[in-house]
């Protein structure tokens, strides 16, 4: 995420395609804020999205279109006001 920006992205590339239907994210925000997480497949297709109130360090699951993916892009859009966000952990699940 660029300093002073309202959004940022995290790109994950896999050495072997991964099959999953949900993404579990642990994020940290300071101060607490409402943030929108959009997950795409790296080909321009949105496969999941959620808006979460991140209070300190929070963990939440985002259902995604079931499939096998070689790449993931997670975009975070910070809501009203100014907040700093850090994606601490990303887990893939079925």
C-alpha cells in the first residue's frame, strides 16, 4: 500500500495452482476502520469481496468462487477517514 493512499494491493503467485473456495485473512488496522477486500484471480475476474470492520488485529473469511488458481490479487480499500492497514496472514481453504 502506498503511503497516503486509500487503497493497496497484495499479489500472491503460486508455484503450483491451488484449489480453494475461501480465503482467510488476518489484518491489522490503526485506527480501527471499515475496509473493503476484493479478491481477483489475476486475470481481471473478481472471485470474492467483503467489507469488514477491522478492530486492531482481526481475522475473517471471504468466500470465493470455487476453483483452481495460479495467482491471487487482494485489494484493500480503506473506508472514510484515515487508517493504516497491514495484512498479517492469508490462508486458503476448502
